[in-house]
């Protein structure tokens, strides 16, 4: 797994309490090539003991949370940074994907932009001490195919689509700058496919048979897609099967 990274490589997984994030941690720990795995989550999450796993409780949508992560890492070089933070709906806040222009609210748009676009970019800003250098460094961040501007045929889901399109632009822009700090760094925006997690649960009825993936399957697939990324590559947008997605 991830043979372009050194034996015992160090990983940061953000959103480690989420469906896909948790499965990515499991998939990494299943490989003997994996070294330290630092999983960041808003709530402490019980996990089978593995000496390589370190849990950090922090809300990375806040500057305090990002500062706590930076001081925990203390400049440790990161070989794999895997961001899985993202949101589509929040019943408590009354946030649901919009069907029409009349459904748009500034509150929902601001929240989705904060979590889906600003947080991943501010995370990269904070992680620069751990990304700069000469070490091979892969930065993966979960996007969504509906964030593809070119692929948008159905409409709807305004805030989620737009926040993921903004996510992709921020990742692509950061990739250009970060490669000056580390010539062996590559950034990958990834579409996981429809995955059986809390995020997709209200929308699963419409998913065709065989198209709702388990988080474990998706984690394996995404790590295989990352296997194809070479340190020093520019930013890319791929789906779970390794197909390129149009920006
Ligand atoms: N599931 C799908 O079908 C699907 C399809 C396309 C794209 N994606 C993308 O894949 C990523 C992972 O999603 P998932 O399916 O694993 O969903 P999930 O189970 O809901 O996990 C998402 C995680 O993101 C973090 N998060 C969500 N809202 C947050 C908030 N308001 N403040 C701070 N952190 C927040 C949480 O991490 P902690 O619990 O660790 O704090 C949460 O567990 C997302 O970016 C999503 O957009 C998913």
C-alpha cells in the first residue's frame, strides 16, 4: 500500500469519527507499511488498541482546533494527509440540500462553505510546517462528483455543489503553492462514490442497487487511487474507481 511513501509513513486523518474517515484509519492500520496514524475527531471515539494509532480530539473548523493540531504535530513531517471532513445536511440547524433557488439561505450556504471549503484550505494553511521539506507527501481531500462544474446536469444541491467546487479550487491553488515548499508533494481531490454513512443516509433510497458502497470498500479503493499519485504531481480530481472527474 502507498509504495511511493517510505516504510512506516506518518498519516493524519481528519474527520476520523466519520464513516469514511474511520474506515480509512482501519484500512491504513491493516497494512504493516503504515507507521503513526493520527486521527482527529470532534468527539473521542473508542477504537481497538493499536500502538500506531493516536487520537486527537479537536474541532478543525475552529482556529483553536487547528492550533491544537499544529502544536500536537510540532512540525512532524506528514507523508499522507487524508481529509474526510464534510457535511451535506444538518437536521438540528435545518440544513438540507436545496431543490430550488427559493430554498437557498445565507446561513446554510455559509455553514457548508465553512465546513466543506474553508476548513480544508485553512487546514493546509495550518499544516505547512509538516508539509514543507523534501519528503514524499500526499494530500488527499474528499470532494464529490456533484462539485464538478462541467458534470452538473441535474442542478439542485446548490450549497453542497458550490462548496465542493470551491474546495477543489482551493486545493488546486494550494497545490501550486505547496509544491514550492515541497517538490515531492501531490494533492488529490477524491470522489468516494455514494457511501453508506450518516451523510448519505437520507438520500440512499434513490441509489441504484449495487451503487451504495460500504465505507470499508471505499477506503480500500481510495487508497488504491492514491497509490497511482506520484510525489510532485499537480492537483487531480479522481473518483473511487480511479477515473478522472472533470473540474
Ligand atoms: N457518503 C457519501 O455518499 C459521500 C459522497 C460524496 C462525497 N462524500 C464526502 O466524503 C466526506 C466524508 O463523508 P462521510 O460520508 O464519511 O460523512 P460522515 O460520516 O458524516 O463524516 C463526515 C465527518 O466530517 C466531520 N464534520 C461534519 N460536519 C462537521 C462540522 N459541522 N464541523 C466539524 N466537522 C464536521 C465529522 O468528523 P468528526 O466526527 O471526526 O469530527 C464527520 O464525522 C465528506 O467530505 C463528504 O462530502 C461523501
